[in-house]
């Protein structure tokens, strides 16, 4: 009977959040800002602390706080790098790039609505988490199919990692804001593929390895 069992292939994807950025406490979504010196150092430490980092390829958000570090790792290890628009952070619209305290002072009620119901409420001219998920999940599914059986480093943002983990773990979308995803943290997903036609099965291998401390509530820095 053992010969009739479905064969399995495992895809391993490491989700790395960028480190601290320049610019202070701002709504940091699509605004393109650089990593601080501390941000570079924390990402390097996190990656160095991994026992298994024999990546076959690296995929990154195109925003420089992710892409520049991804490029350093790719070039240093002669690994293929792909920048993908769909892994950008949530778009904070009119709040993007503005100081958090300033937006709070001017649009307190709208900020409260966003944190109360991020699934449906979007910042002015920005995205809700439901809209973020609509662009993010197809990109994830495409990546898993393309990289079947490989080990991948995916460098991205606090918001995108929360939404991905929530979807993979069948969490309600409104609950993902309760996931603390600190700067430079790494979470590993293993996806099990069977040759019997069943859907790929994702499993969270570990969460928030090698991270810096960051705020849990009201994190506007993606």
C-alpha cells in the first residue's frame, strides 16, 4: 500500500520584513524611503542567524527598503532576484509619507475607523486590507507554483506579511492587525504539494525569528 501514497514536494518560503527606515514616524506604505543604518544592521543579523539559508531565488517588493537589501543578498550569493509590484505595502493614499501624529491630529476619526475595520475602510485614496489581499494572494499563488520545490526568500512589508499569514492560517482578515511582525523578523512557510491533485497545504514552520522590537498597535510603518 505504501507505493500508492501520493508523493510530496515541499516549497519553503522565508518571509523577511524590512528593518527600520529613515524618515521617523510616518505612514509608510507606497512612499519609497531608505533603510536606516540600524535597519540594514538588523536585517543582516536576522539573515545571518538562520541555520538554513540556501535560497534558490530571492523575490522582493520593489520599494527600496526591501529591494536594496534583497539585492545585496542576491549579489553576494549569486542568486536570482525578482522585484514584484504585487508585494508592495498597502497603499495609505493621502496619508502616505505624512507624520503619524499630524494625520492623527487632523483626521482622528478616520484613523480610528481604519484600525477598527481595516478590512473595509481605506485611507483617502488608499487601499483597504481587502483590496491589498486581492492583489497579494494571486501573486503568492503564482510564486508558489513557479518555485515549486525550491527555497525562496521573500522580502516585503509588515502589512503584506500579516495579510499573507492570516490568509494561510485561515484567520479572519480583521484579525491580522493583531499579529506583531517586528522589523527584520523572519517567518517560514512550508508548502506541501501532493501529486494526487489536492490543494497545496501551507504550514507555519516558525514566526518572528531574529527580530527587532516594534509597536504592536497602530503600526503605520510598512
